[in-house]
C-alpha cells in the first residue's frame, strides 16, 4: 500500500510538471513546496475520494464508454484549484487540457510502475 501511495505521488508530480509546461493558464507556484503541496492534495483525492465518486457514477461511466471519467478528473482538478492557493487554473480550456495531460501521464506511468 505504501508503494502505491509513493508511486502515485511521484507520478502526479511528474504529470503536474508536464501540465504546467505544456498548458498556458495552468500554473503552480514555481517552488518545490508548491508542487509538493498540489501533488500531495492530488494524490490524496485520487486515492480516497475518486474511487467513491467512480463507484457511485459507474452506470454513467459505462453509458459514456468511459468518457465521463474525464469529467470526474476535471472536477477533481477544479476542486484542487479551489482548495490550494498554489494552483491556478485560468479558464475551461486550460482545465480540459491539463486534465487530458495528467490523465494520459498517469495511465502511462502507473502502468509501468505496477508491482
């Protein structure tokens, strides 16, 4: 379990770096502390709250062939923007692009780090 938490945390920080680099309007305070805080919040939400939301919304996810998962991920990022002063999202398109990048990197890197 600890391995999963640590790898998820590292993958989330890498994904956040990529999103900040590629998406204009998606900004994190450019300090190590800013990335560590947002990474920790994203990891906590992904490990605790996201499974509950996905379980409740499973019928909708099935009906949309999994595309509703992007809506869930976008909502999680938006909630993180509200919770953290280190994260700033300036509009809907940066939110959408950052969601796509973070989701893609999570799928790729978590698939390669499975134990």
